[in-house]
């Protein structure tokens, strides 16, 4: 099978050609400018490749309600040129093949559960901490969804008593994303995350907020594995801090083996697929769309 995958991010689109095993043979990175320009380059990359299916993992929010008149559209995006863009429609007007379309984080969660850190497990929560915070949850092979996709990055978390930063979410100010995504780090501390590497205080506060969220997700979703990706999680010193704080905040209430001292480092983990989780997720979405048409 020849499968096309598009990891559509707010900064760049990564397109790849691969197969049903998630192997990628060819890829390209295209800057996200406006829909006309970017989609032209996407089309150009795939030109001449006989695709059997195509999958898109998109930045959001997107409308995933198949009964809605705007299914497949990008919704309230801060990227004004992309707001109300009929993304799924644009793809189906180019390719007459099965199309898988979902959020970038649902795609990454799916790839991690098929080929990555949660392979063989019945559920997986994937969270990205980058320009924004987003999460996707796979349960028994399906994406958790309701009216549309979950927006776990915008939950409210308990404030750290010593943190007076107002938060930068345009909708909620001090939601999780407003307090802990890359732009919040940069605005609070006056430097980009990558330049704050050796400053312990920064990562302790970051782990404080991320562990607040994880405790809520563990208590509500009970995932078998939690995968943390995105640019901010390149700071690997965050992992042991988050693991310790999650245990501290749960305070022994959940006595699962996964949360024990010996096992927690295998429970809250970086992506098994590294930076390929998103693109491989797009391939997985395509594969599913293909199989559902058989
Ligand atoms: P996006 O979310 O746009 O797809 P990323 O996941 O790379 O892209 O996230 C970008 C954000 O992560 C930026 O705010 C950036 O400052 C931050 N970031 C990227 N790399 C690092 C790093 N090594 N350490 C800390 N923060 C980083
Ligand atoms: Zn918010």
C-alpha cells in the first residue's frame, strides 16, 4: 500500500509517503502560511504518487462531528487565514481515495498505541506541550470523542501559590495551556524555554502545572500509558519531576502497579516514535479510512 500522511501544524506541515507498517519513505516540511499557498505545496509534493489512502492530523480546533454542516473545517483558530477553512473538503477535492481526518494529537495518540510507547495496551493518552497544549485519548483502538474532540489543554488547574503570571490563553487566561505551554514559559520568564534549561525553578513550576493536569486525567480517564511530547518536553529533566509530583498529589489513593516507585518511569513517558508520532499518526488515520471502506 502507498499511503500519504499530512501532519498539519500551526508552524509547519510535514507530509510523508509511507506504508501500512508506518514506514516512511519520503517526506517534506512546508511552512504553514495560508491555505492556498500551503495546500499548493502539499499537492506538489504528492504529485505523481498513486496513493491508496491519505490521512491528515490537523491542528485545531476542528469540527469532527459528521452530522454538522462544517465537518472537517478548522474552527476558532488564532491563525485567522485558516479559520473556517474546509480542510477535509480541500483534501477530498484533490484525492479521490479514502481520507482519514482527525486532530494532530489524536493521530499521534493512535500511532503511539499501534507502533509506539503504548503498543499492545488498550488505552493511551498522548499530550503535546508545545505552542499550545493538546491531548488525544485512545480507548480500545478508538479516539475518545463526543460532540467533537476533547480539548484537555484548556482545563483549569490549581495555581501555584507563588506564581502570579496571569496566563496567556486568549480565551481563559490561566488555563493549563495559558500557564504551561511554550509561549507561557517564554512570557513568564522572559526567555524561550530552550534558553532556560539550567534554571531549576522554571522546570519545577512547569512540572507542578503538568502534574496538576495529569492527576486529573489519571483520575478521570485511567489511561494505561501517558505519552508526553511536543517541544517543551524536549526538556527531559521534566519527566522525573512530573512523575514524582503525580505520585505526591495522588497520595497513595490509587494503588496500581503502574504508579509505583519502580514503574512510574515507564508509565509517564516520552513518545516511543520520537518526532515521528504525528506523521505516523496521519498514516494510521489513512490506513483506518482505507480499511473501513473495504
Ligand atoms: P508546535 O506546537 O508549534 O507544533 P513544538 O512542539 O516544537 O511546535 O513547540 C514549540 C514550543 O515549544 C515553542 O514555544 C518553543 O519555545 C518550545 N520549545 C521548543 N523546543 C524546546 C526545547 N528544547 N526546550 C524548551 N522549549 C522548547
Ligand atoms: Zn484556554
